[in-house]
């Protein structure tokens, strides 16, 4: 099985740590420097850094950089390939954008009054959980899955479920997502859900598709922003090419 590119980069950095090129306490080169040296995108480097962070080999210090925290020899837990997540967190978000924006576009054509009522109930549940500090993203998952179920297409429903299995069982994603456990950000996601609901109520496929794409773009940008380990002015791009947004 071929290694994913970010795993290759992560293993190369791990090898450098093993060989004491970077010692415990040392600051690693910036993402820009690593990407230019190895000829890969900064997104790939970022996911490699998250991989090393999950392994507890490095520590991210906001506004300062990434520092070596441990050596592989000192860690009992070795990050074997079988333990790796199937996808990187930003790769997952891109897949969600492409698939879910199409799902909601289709759902907007089919939604009936009962579907709308269910989405409203889930949205209210999200708000209540948030106010009680009990928000664990189960209602978030329920909202997105309910949209897929509106299509009455079992394949789309199963694909949507699979995306959330990646989300909840991905240690790299959880490492990043733990940084947005803030109520003000959760309110933003609920506002996004309200926009999606309004578009479905209007039976506007194009508006629903745009609202879903923007929702996941907001999540993506916020994750990237909060995981920034370099210049605070970094523009937060995730992919060199956005294959859908221009056409929405």
C-alpha cells in the first residue's frame, strides 16, 4: 500500500528527530520552509505536523511555532500505519464540501413539510445543547444526516454516515477540532445551519448548495486559522484549486 503524501512527510520529519537533526526543545522549520524544501504544498506539511502532534512528538505553540516534544525512542506508543486515520482532516472537509453540497441541492427539491419540521426540531436541539454546554456535535451530525435522508437515496445516506464515522474516529481531526470548542464558534455553525434550512424551505437548490458549501468553508477556514503555527497574517488557504465554489 502506498503511503499518503502527508504520511511520507511526517515520517521524514520523524526520521530527522530520530537522528537528532532536531532535538527535544528545538523549533522545527516553518511550514513554508518545509514545503519549499520538499516540494509539497503547505496543506500537506500541515497535516504531517498534525500527525506528529497526535503522536506526541511535537508541540504547537500558538504564534511561536512547532517544537520537538519527544523522540520516537522515548515513546511507548509508535504510530504504525495500521493506526493511521484513513484521511487527513482537510481532505475530509473537501470531500464533505463536494458531496454534501450536492446532497443538499438534491434534498431542496424533495423536502416536504415533515422534513422541514424535523430539521427545525434538530436545530432547536442544537441551540438547547449549546446553551447548556452539552454540545457534543451529535445534533450537528443529526442535522446533516437528516438532510441526506430527505433524498430517500440509501447510497447517499450511507455515504453521509461514512463521512461522520471518519469525523468521529479520526484522531488527527479530533486534535484540530478540539481547538474550536468555543461557544461563539458553535453559534456560527448554528447560524450556518439556519441559512441551509431557509434555503431548503424556499426549495432553492442553488441557494441550498451555496449555503452548505459556505458552512463547510467556514469550518475549514476556522480550523486552519486556529491551527496556524506561523504568521498570524497567513491567508488560510487550504487547496490550490477550488473545484466547485466558482460555479456555485
